[in-house]
């Protein structure tokens, strides 16, 4: 066989393993587990870190205020040194819509060794603990919840005995670039952290989706959250790891009634979202970066290249192996496209989207070595963090 054929066969073998041996990552059936209403509804403090979110809050905050929750619940919005009147907008929305009570706090600039978002979360949790809640709901300022969202999360945690229940919010898919990139973002995340592995008791794999995390207050105290992860750039995965290491049970799945309302209309917007933390995921390691580039090339780029090369050069093994690998790849992407209600014809374009993610990851490394580090809301963090355990 030719060299191209051997490489194509290697790619096909990789896809057979991913299809069957990577926790069935491609399936989208990990939704909130079976649940029953508890005899007593526990109290919940909703912590919302918000930096320059005046545009998002009118869409997201009313959904929190309107939660149909039978127990005691209140919102603690942390205005993280915003320059657009975020705190004032939150207070005005609270007066206008009523519903759950809202407390707005402004903590000042982050202390040494803290990333900005976790600094804001720390102050929100500290204030919330004065109310002695049973649970903390950590949710971003761009996340909109259906009226029964909190009720369903708490019922799932109580019924399953979970210390952390997290849902991957459905991201916006309106623009052309959002349709092309966003479903792949969740697909790649689930490939790296298969939800079934995360949800298996005693497993090493730990992950969460930072936009919607319900956390038992006792579990947070045992895991020393957020102090134990204060330097984390990828805060959601680090949070789940800390809870699991402290003996907590965690669950992660796809959301059906929790949505991100933040728009990413241009490729540049999505590029910044991914590249800000991609190299941190690789522990800022050149060796891991090289391995990731080679792995992405073998898994996502070789199949279409081998098919075209095999057909043009009369190499049937390369063509068949490349074509079959491409078909398996596209097939594993179909459930995620269905979850996002997108055209199934986007599935064969996954190699192109993978190239974009490869370039975003390389750009993340370039920015790191230029001294810019990871960035969040105008703040840059140059200090590396350890990558989450698998």
C-alpha cells in the first residue's frame, strides 16, 4: 500500500475507536436524569458574575427573576468593575420585573492570584453564605433560564444525590459563522470530556459547563471553592475537578431549557472565545500543542485529503479508507447538529471547522508567548494553570 493509504487506514482506525471507545461522546442523550420533587425544597442563592453586561442583562436577568421555585431563592449579582452601568441596569430590572429579590455587590479589582470571573464569584458566594443557602446556582450574565429551570435542577440534584449538576447551555446559532462553529464547539468539548464518563461515579474525568452550575454549599466548602481554583482560566472544568476530588458526585449534560443569549455574529468573535483559553487547556505545553495539531490533522484532515488523493491517483485503498473515515466522522456529528436544529448538510464540513479550531489553538499559543496570556473581559492572565485531570 502507498503511504497515503496507510495514513488513511490509521485515520479510519482512529475514528472506529472514537466511535466505540470514547464514551459514546457523539450521542446527545445526556439530559437531566429522572427526578422527583423533594419533600422540602432547599434554599438557593443564585450568583451571577457580571462585567460590562448591560446589554445582556435585559435579556437574561428577567428569566432568573421569574423562576417558579417553591423554596427560598434570591439573586446575588456581582458587578465586576463594569464601565457600562451593569449594576444600575440590574437594579432597574429588579424594580421593573419584581420576582426573586436581587442584591448587587461591587467587589473592586481582583486581588493577587485571582482571575477576574472567579474573584467576582468569590464575593458573590461570600455574600450568599450569610443567608446559609443549601445550594448555589452559578450562572453567567448571558444565560437565560426557562421559568422551571431552577426547580428542575434542584429536583435532579436531590433525587440523584448529586453535589454538582451542570448543564451545557444551548448556544446561539443565528449567524452563518455561529451555525458553522458553535455546534462543533460543543461536539469537541464532549469528545474531550465524554458526558457519560463525567457522570460515572468514581470516574477520573471531570467537567462542567460554567454557564449553569448548581452546587451544594457543603460540597463547595469541602472543595474550598472558589479559593482552591482562584488561578483557573478554564474555571468550569477546574470547579468540577475540585468537587470530584473532595468526594463529591457530579453530573453534566445538555440543556433543553437553558440558553446563552450572547451573539457571536462574526468569525472574529468566535475566534476570541476559543483562543482565549485553548492553550491553557494544553497546560501551555509545546509538546501537547504539537501532539494536538498532529492529532487533529490525522483525525479530521486526512479523510477528505485521502479520498481526493486516492480518487485522483487511482489508489483505491486510500480512497475507500479516507471516504469511510469521513463518513464515520460526519455520522458522529449528526446528533449534535440535530440538537441545535441545524441542517444535516453541515456534517461533511466538519473537517473545515476542525481546521479553524486548529488555527485558533495555535493562535492561542502565539498570544501566550507574546506575553498576552488568556484574556477575559479586557483582563489578561499570563500565568499558566494546570490542565484538568482526565
